[in-house]
């Protein structure tokens, strides 16, 4: 089915081809199913977030393994290793994909000549960077069989924990912020079927 529309501002003719299907009663249906597309998009988002959570688990595992090499009884326990993995899962699941502020929620008036930035997004990105640096340092030390130095153990452990907590905090704040900013769309005119 072809639909021709004349743009009044430029007097251009645009032709739009719609995919359609004719069913038994002669009703024409558009093949695009927005509900199915939304479901597919949501499923893809969840699968992607699960992948990020697995990356967090891997990150926590490497940092825990590096700290366990220090032969400190607390770091060598199964509870500590499990908690590092759990914190990594939560941090990477919540902290990577932070809901952004909409343009209507950011006020850029005459008093603010400098562009504003989203502090929560910066907080989450910094946390991701710190956790990734700690994990990369741990992987390096494990692969090249480096003996853990007491100062590096403390630095890597604190860097990873601080980064993970920043990710969790930013993710939680971003989701709370999104749930408190409800936008209601009111139609200006009613369309009759």
C-alpha cells in the first residue's frame, strides 16, 4: 500500500511504503508489531545486563584470587570470595546502564553558561573505571605470578571495592531518580475512530 504525503512547508512529495497483510475478512494489518518489538528489545536488554553481571562476577573473582594469594586468613575464606563475586555481580548489573536525565530535567538557564553534566553518570563511570583497573591489575598479577605486595593488596582491594560501591550507588540513585520523575502525557485532541 502506498501512502503519499505532501509536506506543506517544502512542497515535497514523500512516498511511504507500508508492509501490510490482508487477512480473511479483508482487514489490512501492518506487519510491524510494536508489542513484540518491545518484548524483544526488553529481552535483549536483560541478556545484555546478565552479561555485564557475569563480567562483574569475573572481576570480583580475579580480585578475590589476587587478595587470597596474600595468605591473609580473612581474604582466603570462601565467604570473602563469595561476597566479592556477589558485589561484582550487583555492581556491574546496576552501575553500567544508568538511566539518564531527560533534557527537560536539566535546567540550562542564563545563569549557567557552562554545560551541565549528570553527576550520577560520572559517578557510575568512575566506579566502572576503578573496578576495571583493579581487576586488570589482579589479572596481571595472577597471570605473571607476581607476589602480592602489602601496599598493592590494599590498593587493589580498596580500588575495586570503592569502584563497585560507586557503581551500585550510581545505579540505585539513577533508578530512584527515574521512578520519581513521572511524565504524564495528556493528548491535546481526541481522535475518533
